């Protein structure tokens, strides 16, 4: 059908070109004829009717121009119209030729043969039969012209008695000329027809060979274009598959590109579920076509654990068909063709009547299909799924190129799916390994924190024992000194009384006594001894005061839970930190409310006060007007302690990290990063809480809340975590752990 149409179109185009060329020839011939007529008129003068010749030539130009305009407007598109135009041209040409012969006296010469040339050329468009018809028409026209011009001599041709005389002779000669000229015209036309037929045959053979070559080239170009289009589509799919490892995107890209290339919107990839009990998973082509009943179902959009969304029975391929295809895919994979090769692509026409689908012949999807392609996606000997392509058109003929394309795409998708699964498995394992490494790092950090805290706490415990030991060792002798000082003063007073009594005696020994008193500087000695005894008493009292503060801070005598005073602990800590706080040093404003005793570990709380007050003192160093404020208040069943300073403050990005182990803002070697972490642990052990409020350049406040408990059992309940495990509470001193 296409070949016949192409041949008709080629014939029409050839006829169109010939007609256009002949019209151009007429226009050129008219110009030449006009020039020749003017020349002949100038030479022959009275023998040529120039006005009639010019009128006929202009008439030829007029109708040639009109027909050329009609031809260029596209109205003459069919072969019949073109032939009508050529016939009109021939008719006008014959009439014009006859007029030219009349006005140029062509009857008397052979000029008529020259005028015959454009007519015979035009008759070529009608092939052999047209040439003879044109020649006959020209002969009749020529004969009619001769008869009209020589009408006066016709009686001599029909009257038998008029066989003599000049008129009869001319008439017979004229008749002979008419017969000879007509015969010559017919002979010329016959020769011209034979020549045209021969040339037409030669041209037709060349045209046929050229047309055959063009057809072959066109067919080859179509094949190359189809191959290029297929390769482009395969490259597009390859690029899309290589650009992602997401299975959802891989399947969606492949099915969309394949459906578009095959112009088959009923295209889907059927995949088995992750588990044997799962439903088939379907990815349908999503094209802008009314034939698609439902949107494409993909992966990653649902809420199931495996990331796939089962498709409802509303698409082009119902669940019965999909389950059947997946169930029998191994059967398809084992089928072999006549050459014994493993078949990978299966084409079913009218599948609802095919014995292979007899068990699901009631499937609505199957009933609407006129053809069905089943293509397993093979990776080695394993099938990753099946590609289904259906068509409703009963006249659809699947070409081997299309089937090969389906097979190629299926192989690429299978490889991409395998790689995607491997990458997904590797990603899952890497994520598990990463989580385990994070857990291991967290455990290592926790162990380091515990180890460092234990070391630090052991140091603090050793320091506490050392301080307690020193205080104890100093306490005995200083008590001895302090206890004997009253007796020393008493004895000294007795001696002064004795000497005064001796001064009252008189006798021979008195000068010797006075001399001895003078040598001893008795008056100075008495005064200085009073001062020495007073200084000894004051020093002993100060030493006892320091020992009492050291014992209060170490609290070795208070290792168990017992009631303690927050105010007493803070005040003793301030006295210990006398290098920071005191006269001409950092001023401290205290606001102590009336607080009840709290159940606590006094030694541990003292360490909290020590860390916070030390940090506050270091924070205000270099401040023009340093100030540290300590405030206590009772809020319900809690004691709230606020220790504030007017230092430079703590940056917001640091505040969330200050209670982490080993985090410090001090230079290397000047801080361990454990002080606030230990404070946090101590507050947890007491069931309390601690937090920081700070603004840059406005200072920092540490707020502590300590619950007021009446018994150790209440504190033990609070110290338990939500899962029943005890919160980590490193002991500051082994001797302080509760029983």
C-alpha cells in the first residue's frame, strides 16, 4: 500500500515538474517568436501582419502565465488536474499555432514544422497515445486552415469538368499539399511517439532503478533510525539506572521508557514480595494516556517494613494474573525453542484462549488483551521479576526488533536490580556496623569517664584522708597546748605574787634580790611573758579553728547519710578558699534563708560547693568590680541554692556541653573537664538537679535543687532510673558509700 502511494506521488511530482518546465518553455518560445516576428515584419514589411502575430504571442503569454500561477498556488495537486492543464495548453497551442501560420503565411512554407515543436513537446506528457491524438488534431487544424484560406479553389476539386486551367491545377496541387503535409505530420508524430516511447522506457528503467535504490536507502535509513532510537533509549535507561541505586527509581524509569518506546501504555514490572506470604509488587508505566486505569505503584511510599506498597486491584494487570505469572516464571524460563536455545521472551496472541492461561481464564485483565508479552528479568539463572506488556489492538504486530528491545531492557533492569539489592544490603550492614561503632565509642567514652572519675575521686578521697589525718595529728598536740595554757597563766600569776611578797621583806638578802631582778630585767620579763601567753592562747585558738574547718570539709566522721546544713557547708568552703575570698579580695554577698537540715552526704556536697565557688572565683578574675553571690531559699520540699558571678559568661553553644565528662574551656593542663560532671553526678545521687543560666558579658548562675528527705529509703527510691537500674554514682570516698 505504501509502495503504490509512493509511486503515485512520484508520478504526480514528475508530471508537475514536466508541466512547469513546458510552461516556462512556452514563455521563452513566445519571447523568441515575438523577436522573430518583429524581424520578419521589418524585412518583409507588407507580407506579415505584425499586429495579429503580436496579439497571438501575447495570448500565448497570457494563458501560460495564468496556468503557471494556478500551478504554483498548489491547486493542481492531483494527476487528473495536471493532465487537464496540459490538455488546455495543447488546445490553446494548436489554436495559437494555426493563427501564427495564418498571419506568417506558414502554409506556403515549412515554417509550420517549426511551430509544431512546442506542441509535440507538450504532447509528450500524454505519452504515445497523446502524441498521436495531438498529431491528428494538428493535421485537422492545418487542413482546416488550408481549406478556409483556399475556399475559392474548392469547387475545382469537386467538379470533374473543371480539370483544366490554372485554377484546377492549383487546386489539385493544393490538395496534394494537404495530403502530403497531413501525412508528413502523422509520420513525424509517429516517429516522435516512438522516440518518446523509447526514451520514456529508458527513463522509466532508470527511474525504477533509482526508485528501487531510494526505497532501499529509505528502508535502510528507517532501520538505522529505528536502531539508533533503540540504542538511544537503551542508553537513556542505562544512564538512568547508573545514576541511582534506588530500586523504586530504577523500576519506574525502565517501565516508563519501555512503554514510551513501544507505544504500549499497558506495561508493568511484576516483582515477588520480600516474603513468601507477601502479595506481588507492581510498577506500572505512568504515561499521559487515557488507557491507563490507575496511577503507578512504587516503592518507598508506604508504611510497610520492606518499603514496598502492594498495588490494589484497580490497574491494568490484576492480582490474579500477576500471581500466576510469578508462580510459573520458572516454567517460562525452562521453555526452549526448536533450536534448543533457552527462550527468554514469550508472546501470546489472544492470551485468554491460550492453554497456558487456562487456570485464570476468568481474569478481567486477560480478557481485555489481544496480545501479551511475558519477559522474565534474568540475572544468571535467577529471575528478579517479570515484565508484562499488553496491547488491545488486534492488528498489533510485534516485530523482532521490539521483542529484542524488551529482552535487552529486561537484562539491564535485572542487573541494576541485583546491584541495587547488593548496595542496599551493604548499606544496611554498614549502618549496623556504624551503629555498633557508635555504641562502642559511647561505651568507651563512658568507661573513660568512669575511670577518670574514679581516679579523681580516689585522689580526692586520699586528699580527704590526708587532710583528716593531719587535722587529727595536729588536734592532739594543739589540744595539749591549749589545755595547759590556763595552767601556765595560773602558775605565772602565782610566781608574780611570790615575787611581790619577797619584795615586801627586808633584811640582808634584799639587795641581792634587787640586783638579780635588775639583771633579769624583771619588769620587762613580766610584761613580755603576759604577751607571750596571750599570743600562745590566740595561736592555739586559730589552729583549733582551722582544724575544725578542715574536719568539717572532709567529713570523715560523717560518711553515712545524715542530716547536714547547707549553710555550714558553704561557709566552711568559703573559709577554705580564703586565697580567693576575704578582706581585700573577691567580695561575697550571701543571702541564707532559714533552712531545715537535709539528709545528704555532707562531704560530697562540700565538693560541689568547692567546684562551683572555685569556678566563680576564676570567672571574675580580671573583672573591674568582681562579685560572687550565694543565695539559698526553701521552695516546697526542696532547697534551692544559686551561686552567681558577674564574669564574662558562658557562650550559648557551650552551655549544653559543660556537664559532659572531659569538656573544659580551660587551656590544656589547667583543667580536667570533670568538675561540673562530678557535680552533676553528685546531684543525681542526691535526687536533685543542677543547671546553668548564663548570658555573654552578664555573668553566670548555677542553680541547684536538693530535695528534703526524711529517710534514706526515700532517697534510694528517687535514685533509681526508669528501668529499675541504679543511676551511675561514683563514690567520692570509699568510706562514704552507704551500707
